[in-house]
């Protein structure tokens, strides 16, 4: 990931009329330069800049991918907007739930109407949904107005794919079933100047029985630690004070490297980066949570005391059907270890209600775990049958009315506990990273505690990106009102 000045120097040395480079990322620099010339010509003919929008569905991995898409689009010459009345509209799709696919199909209908009014308009689709062969076949048959389709494994080829579409009139489809390739040093446009996600690995090997992710994201592959640390160093030099290390299962980082390295060891290296103030990570799988990681968090001055540890179910029988590779007892043991090492740690989780075969007794076991762990917050989901996963064809699918009743009971319990947990810091003064001017009151700014809770307090826009001391005056359910303490 290079800064603008470095990148422009790289492009100066590229002969766009010469042979295509075969090595990455040089090949993509070549196509960025060629596509830039075409976009410039089109812009001059229209008498205005070409506009592009990227809409992101799904997880933080997708959000990070979208920053890469935007970085390449801007280098090619597009001006970014959030308005879909644009010359190039891209949907970075999610497919964790089937209704996510339906949302995309619905929005494509609206884009088709726009495209008929704007003959220059291009429509691109990428992300997890595109890794499903039946989706691509449906697009080819019923959505022929889509211009560009690619998946999760070859996002680095975006510039090349854009150029291919700009010089032709046909739909461009480039889907890879899997890959071991990781391409570094491509443009990225961060959403926030002061914090950034950093991919440390891609793919997933867990095959939870309800989850489509391993099928669309591919097998686990870890980035080299030196590349990760170099990226963090560059981000810090560019003003970043907080990084979020991203992976489908960060706890299994490094297993497939030529020289294996644990996630805990990677965190130790990240901690050494001068100028970096905060380190977060997502997401952890309980089966791979090590004592070494807990010890590193205990010793750390930079790792935020927040741990997202998905439970999914409190019943060992259901966990086995989910293929989660841990029991209720093992999960609670991990929680006790985390709390012993870090008494003030904020624990959050994911819980699925209504998994096939879940009995009332199974559900009550989940409720017992929720009460015992006392989560700071929990993402609660009604089980959604996902075609292509083992769980979708399991017997004993739970009736909707039963699932809804359980979900409502769980949600009420989770919210009550969360309110009580949130309030425990009232009256304390804590570090807050200021993130934005408050949406509802421009005299306030909004920041985030290390435990991920939001705080609103009097402040001005020039505080954004700074870490300040804030007295937590009053807890209002799931956030705080505070007062900044001047140093």
C-alpha cells in the first residue's frame, strides 16, 4: 500500500504501450495507467468527471475490500460518491443469509432503470455472493445489463477487469474457485484517516454446519508477518492510531505459513510499532483461543480489552451439530481465564436461536450461559437456512413461532445485562478515540472507549482522530454522556 506520491512515481515508470507485465502488483499498475487514460478521455468527451459509488454489504472483511476497490477507482480517475446515480456502480455483496442475495437482486432492478437513462453507466458486482455458481448463471440469464462480475479471490485484479470492460461491450466475468495468492501494495482509500482494518489472513477452514463462508472465501491463507507489520508501520506514518486485525478466525493465524507463527506472536510484533496506540482484532473462534493469547493481552499496553468470542449456542449437543469443536464447559472455562487475566475485559458474542433440532432445554442452556458470562453486548440471530450448507438439510427445523418466542426472550435478557454491564464505568475517566461529530447534535463529538462503547461529549471537529481523557458522567443504556478533561 503506497502513498499518492510514491504511487504516481511508480506509474511514471510504466509504459502502458509496452507488453503486459506478468508479475503482481506491477501488472495491476499497468492496467491502472491504461484504464486512467480511457477514463480521462471519456471525462473530456462528457465535459465532467466520471462518478463512481461502492455499496458494501456484510462484514468488516467486505468493508476492507471496498476500501481497496475505492482506492483503485480513484487512481483510475473516478470521483467517489454515495449516490447510486453514478457512471460506475459497484455492489460488494454478502451471502451469509439468503435474504442478502434477494436484496441485491431487488436493487439491481432499480439500477437497470437508471442505466437505460445513462448509456455510460457501468454496473459491477463482486464479493461472496458472486462465488456461488448458481448466482452467476442467474445474472448471465436474467441480468444481462450487469457489466462486471468477480468474486472474493481476485479482487486485486480490479483494475485489469475494469480495463477489459472499458475496451469491450460484453459482460466481463472472472470468478476463481480458490487461490493461494495474496497481492500486496495496491491502492487503498481508508474510510477513516485515524483508524484502519488490516487483513492478516483470508478464508476459513472451520466449516460450521450453518455457514457458507468457507465455500465462498476459500481455505485459510495467512499473510507473512513482515508484510503485516510493514503495512501497520505505513498506516501509522500516515496518521493511523488504531488498527483492527481482520480474519475469519484470527486465532488460527499463521498455521499455513512456511515458518508458522501464532496470532499471539503476531500481536507482540504489532505492539512494537511506535506511534500505534490501539490494537483490536476480529473474529476469534473459541476452539483456537490459546493461553498464550490471553497472556499477551494481559501484558499488553495497546491491545484493547475487548474480546468478541462467538458462542452460537450454550448447548454442547447443538454445538456438536454446528461443528463448532468446543463444548459449553470449554467455552465457560475460556471466559473464566479471560476474566481472571483481565477483570475489566468487555466480552461480546454471537448467538443463533432456532438451529435445527434445538429443544427448549437446549435454548435454556444458552440462556444460562448468557446469565453466567454477563456479556457486554451480543449479536443475536434467528437461524437462517442457508442453501449449500449441511444444516439446511437437517431434520427437525424449528417452527417460526417457537424460534420467535425464544429469540424475544433471549434478546430481552441480553439487553438487560448489557445495560447493567455498560453502567459499571460511570464516574470513571477513560481514554476516548474521537471518531466523528455527533449525528444529532453538532456541538457534541462521538468517540469510542477501548472496550468499544460509544461516548458523546462537548467538543469540536478538530478533535477527530485524537485520543482524549473523558469523564463518563452518565450511562444511557448502551452509551455514555461525558465531559472531556483538559490536560
